[in-house]
């Protein structure tokens, strides 16, 4: 399956290090009981730059545990990913 990489406006790494050093958070994907496994897997591959196995594992964790942390980093780094996931209809938070 060929995936088109989504455009995410990631902040500059130097800005992240300067502004959010030590402020690590998690991007959490929540189960919504709506989207198919394939849709969530494809979205994680496209948006979060996961390989297929990682995306499958995260999708199963979300399904069976209710949520899964999918990225770790500064809030400014995670925000574009969260917005892109929400734009695709998924439920995501930064905790």
C-alpha cells in the first residue's frame, strides 16, 4: 500500500529546544469506537510517520486499552500532530 505523506508544520528543532526543554508530554490517541482498524492504521502511518507494524500495534492498544501514547516530546512539537489527527476525525490529546 502506498501512502502519501501528510503535510505537518513542524516547528524548528532549535526553537523547540530553546522554548520547551524539559517540558516533555505525550500525544495520546483515544479509542472512539467509530473508525475502522485500517483507517486508524493508515492515518498513523500518514500523519505520525509510523511504519505499518508500529501503527498496527498502536491501533490494537487503543482498541483494547482505550488509549495509547503515540509520540513523546515538547508540546509545540506535538501540537501539529494532534491537530492533524483531529482533522482526520480521531480523538487525540496531549498529556
